């Protein structure tokens, strides 16, 4: 493993940029900081955006994003390409850490954050084609989520972005646990159905 | 063999599980069921495609350039350590010394002395500050040197004001009837005890306030801890 050749060129190195995430992760597992930098640049907006949506506070979101990227850097060898894309894996790590961070804060903060929609105003300027595509993807995904009945959308948001358990949600909404379970299931099934015909962004 | 009632109950939990909304025990129970139930595994995979798309629905916000600088500074230093570790693979076990090391080893120039005394598995002293907001957490990479058990450990100190916690990753237990003990050292005075711990991965609260210029140290001590260090610190973080 020590014989792996490392590149010491700047971040603008075109060779690495042409590699897919999966190939980059093999280099990252061997300790290649330049390969990791390309992964960072490719996904930092998605990572920070998810962390910010969950934490609701820039400092906490930066902390979560930093922890998640370092976890990816340090456990690159554990990436298993049969279990999904690097992006999905990375965002899964971000989600877990952001929820952990949120659960350390007070219930009041969490409710506020789960309800917050004001982040829209802070959206980054569009730069590259990929970013424009991601922005469009975000808009259309928001539209898809927006088509869910309000009750269903709310349980998904409280669970996924608010970090509440189904029992807590049932209590907060003063609804039977079975109803909450049913809403979660219906919401995810509708989202999945809405996603199917879509083409993924490379 | 899984009964139909069990299956039905498990199936009802899948959406909450995919969303991360099951309490830990229920999650563990479901995972057990999933191992033996292909139908539930397939359903979960299908529900997960919806959950995996949720991050794409949030407003896209670019992080500040400072975040990249901060992440890459740690990555570069660890990449350098990995290269160095490739060259000095075997780290001999440190011999315990019971002298009052702090009177003879100046923390201001620990590198040469520590390196001479032990095989140094990893040295990095890096202060990273995420700018913005006085209450921001400061993360300081700790220097980790012998014993061999610490060779793969990653340790950092997180400071918010004068409250500190040590974030430990991959540090094997110190052995039977032993604990790792935290110390806060202010200037040239003797280190003061700041809590004991036995944790492989997790965070440990430093029970004394830590101020700019203080050093947070970790030594191996007999179970129950000591009132003054009896071994040389193998983790050092300069606040």
C-alpha cells in the first residue's frame, strides 16, 4: 500500500477531475489528499446544505460538514460501491452526524429548525452547469415533496430533518402511532413513485 | 422462522427506520428481522431510494471557503503522517517512567524530547479555527505519541470558551485496572487532574476549565486515577 504513487499537483489537476467518485475513493483509501480534495469540491455544497437544513445554524453546520468529510477521509477504505454512490454514502454520514448534533440541542431549537424554511434566501449563486443542474434538481425535489399532503410532509420533515422518533412525532401531533407510521410509509411511497421516471444527474 | 405477525410488525416499521425515526432498541430488533426476511430487505431498499433523494430537496447553500481550508489542513497533515508512518511501521512499547517528567520536559519544546524518549507514532499540532461567531468551537489536533496502542488513535480537543472535550477515535483500552487520565497544565505549574476515562471512540469532557495557552494531557494511570501523573503523557493538546 505504501507503494501507491501519490500526486502532489494542485487542486486543478485535470487527471483526477476526470475520475468518477468511486475511483477517487480508491485513491483516498490509499491516503491521497488530492483525490480527496476533488471529492470535497464535488460535494461540499450538498453536504453543507443538508447539514445547514438540519442544524439551522451556520457554525453547527460547518462543524458537522467538517466531521463528515474527515470521517470519509479517514474511513475511505470502508466505502463499498455495491451499497450506493459516494454521494449517497457521504450524505448519509452527514445526516447521522447532523441529527446527533441536533439531538444534543434542546427540543425547542429542534422544532424551530424543523419548521424553518427561511434558508431559501441564502441560496448560493449558480456557477457551473453541474451546479445549475443540482439547483434544478433541488427545486424539482422540493416541488415533489411539496405535492405530498401536508400531514405526510410534516412527519417526513420531523423525522428526517428534525431527528424525532415516530413516538415523539405521534405525541407532538397528538396522533396515534399507527397513523404516524402510515403517513411515513405513504409519503415515502409517493416520493419514490415520483422519482422513478427522472434521470439522475451524473 | 419468522411468524406472519412478526413480519407484519416489522414491515410497519420500515418507513420510520428508513427515515431514522426508530429508537435504538426497535432499530436493533428490526435489523434482526431483516437478516432473515428478504421481502422486508427489498421493501427497505425501495423506501430508501425516496429517503436518499431528500437531501437533494433542500436549498443549496455554498459553504464558506474557510471550511475547505480547515478540512484540507487536517487532511494534508494526516496524509503526511500516513506517509511517515509507512516508513517507521513498528512502534516499540513505551517504558513507563515514574519521575516527575513535567519538571524536566518543557512542554514548549516537547518534540525533540518526546521523539528521543519514545518512538513517535504521530505528531501533529494544528490549531484550526472556524471563523465566525465568538462561540464557535475550536478544534485542536492533539499530539499522540507512543505507547503502541495509541498508534492508530486520532485525538482532538474541542474548545468552546473555556469548556473543553477530548474527542477520541480508535484508542484501545489501557488494560486491566488501568485508566486514561486527563490533566490540565497551566504554565509551568504541575498538571491538575481533569477526569479519567476508558473509551475507544467517543468524547470525554475535561472537568477543569481550559484557557488559551494551557495544555491538556493524557496519561495512563492505575484504576481510579492518580492525583499527580505517574507516567509520561502520550496525548498532548496545546490550547
